[in-house]
C-alpha cells in the first residue's frame, strides 16, 4: 500500500464533502435556496438550482467513489467560476465584504484541488482504476 493511494482517497473525500453537504442542504431547504438564487437575479432560478443540486450530489459522489473523477472535477471547477463570481464577490458586498472574501478564497482553493484531480486523476483506490 502506497501512501499516495490512501491520501488520494482522503483528498477526494474531503473535497467532496462540501458538495454533498451543500447538495443535501439545497434539497432539504429548496425554497430557501431558491430565494437565495432569486436574490441574485438569475434567469430560470428553479432550473439553475436543480442543476446545481444534481452537480453537487453527483459530482461529490463521483469524487468519493473515484468514478469519472477527471470529468467530475472539471465540471465542478467550471461550476465554481460563476458561483464564486456571483455569490461570493467581495466587491460591493459592504459590511459582508470580509465574509465574501473568505468564501471566495475557499472556492479558489477548492478549484485548485479540482485542477489537481483533473491533472493527476483519482489515484489507485477508485472505481476507475479497478475497472
């Protein structure tokens, strides 16, 4: 057993947790999440919210199980670009600018992790590598 195999699995699980949590939370509190999307003035907010739930839950599970990891990580990376720009932009956030800056930096760090998965794949302990 190589240390890279276990750390790759741990890294995938840790990166996935925030998306699984967020997807479940959006599902359980759909109307509240929809209100948040509506407040951003986005078109088709119900469809965008449903797509974000599918991406967060599906992408999170794909990362954990190591299935189509490069694709899942790339989609999550691309998803985080507008999410970060629209919902976590510290410019013009007023009293909440520091909070939004922290969320923006968190998302940028997660995006870096996703790029690492795109570059290096899931590691040996994954459905992809067993198939």
